[in-house]
């Protein structure tokens, strides 16, 4: 699993959140309420957006996360078929969400997308050391959108 020039591991693509019947009931009530508002205001585009969003949230919550193979080498991180070259990022940070760890790659571009890569705790030190040899480490915090997602457990 370990080569001097590269590190590979497998992790799930996202954290599994447990939901009870009340969560699904809340999703249905919110969807129906917003749909009724959209119909009352005759906002048909908004209605379509509400329905598509609710279905998307439901599908992503019902399907199990995929196992993704990661490969970290001197050029970047390969996440399945997606490459994250180190040249696109200025730093990285480590986040701990519940019992899961992730490395967050911070983009060089102001409006660039960060990349979040989950890894098992057992490989954490090795992965952090390898990232630290290539990028400076910065403190990262959960952003506003992630706080909302965590609060809603989606």
C-alpha cells in the first residue's frame, strides 16, 4: 500500500449521516410548504427547483457512499478518475468531523473550489506528512455551507 513516492488508500466519498423517520417527515413538510408557496405565488420555476432539490436530497441520502481509491504522489492527489494537482492549491488543512478525517486542499484562485479528501485515521500521519512536504499547512474551519449541511444532516 505504501511506496516511497506515493501513498494509496480507500475511503468513502462522504460521511454517512443517520436519519430517523422525523427527518424524512421534516423534508416532506418543508417540500410541501415551499411547493404550496410557489404555487400560490405562481412561481413555476421555483416549484420545479423545489421538487428537483427534494428528490436530489432524498436520492443522495438513500444511496450508500461509494468507496473511492485515492493516490497521493509528488504531482497531486488522484481521487478516483479526478486529478487534483498540487499546482492548483496554495495550502491544505485537516478537518475532523465526528470520527472522520479529511484533508482540505485550499485553491490558489480566489473563487476556485477547494477539494475535500477523506482518509482513514490509521493512514492519517503518513498522508499529512506527505501533504506537508508539498504544501504549507493552514488552519481550516468548516464554512457556512458545510455548517448548514451538518445541521440539516444531509
